[in-house]
């Protein structure tokens, strides 16, 4: 059975470009949700103005396919020039604990 992968991707918009960056990311959600292996792909606003995608993928292989797929390429084009720096992406392996429902994504 494949091991799920959880990902955070933090986008730091340039000053005054947060709404444009948010719209660009929101525009990618439907296409990514339709990709094989996507279990969660949800945008969140951070208190510091960053935009954070929290993702969950069925497997590393399907996450890798997502990373090289057309929806990510389109998102890259849509956010070009809107960010302070490249997104900070962290891949994680779940380490569930405590309540079996609350202790994992």
C-alpha cells in the first residue's frame, strides 16, 4: 500500500499583489483536485500575508506526476512576477498519533 505524502507550499506575494496571487492559486484548484492521487489541496491565508497550500497525495509517485503536470505549469505561469521568492515546499510523511481521526490529515 502506498504511503501518503503531505505537502505545505508557502507563497509570499509581493507587496500589494496578494489578491492577484490568491486568485491565481484559487484558479488552479479545480484542475489539481481532478488529478490522480490528490486527496487534499487547500489554500489558507497566513497571518503574515503568506498564502499556504496544504496538500495530501496518495503516493510520492502521484505527487511527482502532479509536480511535472500541466496544472502546476499553468499555476507557475499565473504566479510569475507576483511573488517575493519561489514557493517554499516541504514534503512530509504522516506520523499519526493520539486520536486516530484528529492525529492525521
